[in-house]
C-alpha cells in the first residue's frame, strides 16, 4: 500500500457544469460589470414603475370634487404601492452607484477622489430632485 501525496496543481482546472462542459471562472471586473448593469436596470425599472403608479393621482388643476372622489375611492392602492417603491428605487440607485464605483476602482490603479465623489453626489442629488414635492417632470405632465 503506497501513499501518494496530492500536491495542489499549479494550473487551475476550469469549473464544469452539470452537462460536463467546462467554463472559465469570471474575473472580479466582469462580475462587477454584470452586477453594475443589473443594479442599473433594477433601479430604472423600480423608478419608472413608481413614477407611473404615482402619476395616477389627480393633477394640480383638478377640481375639489375630482380630488375628493379619488381619495374616497379604492384607487389609492396603486399610489400607495408607488410611494413604497420610490425608496426601494433609491436603495437600488445607491447599490448601482457603489458597484459602478467599485468597477471603476478595479479598472484604474488610483482613481481621482474628487471626480469619484462628485459623480456619486451628482447622481444622488439628481435622484432627490426628481422627487421634489408637487411638481412633476415635464415628461409625465398631462
């Protein structure tokens, strides 16, 4: 009975799928790029759905009777869902912003701190400004 020691191989073996085909491990940059893209799509989808649902409220030019009829009916459920989706869209934006910053940092040896911080602040402030009070974006005005 001989014992053989198995030393770790210097070449990495590719991972195999259930079908037996081999696939390469993804690099950290590719993973960050995919995650950044997915979180951006998630943010856009949540934000658009929230805006569409909140848009069902009466406009500022609506009469008092229209506003009273809206709030006494059962049609406020869509608005409530839209209002709850807006903070989730904000969280998705912060997640997208963070993964994009990590992607930039993984691609450049030493990114400049000022543009790095300003890009995050600019995106966050534009998201906050899109939620400004009773004003609606010109695209959604009726």
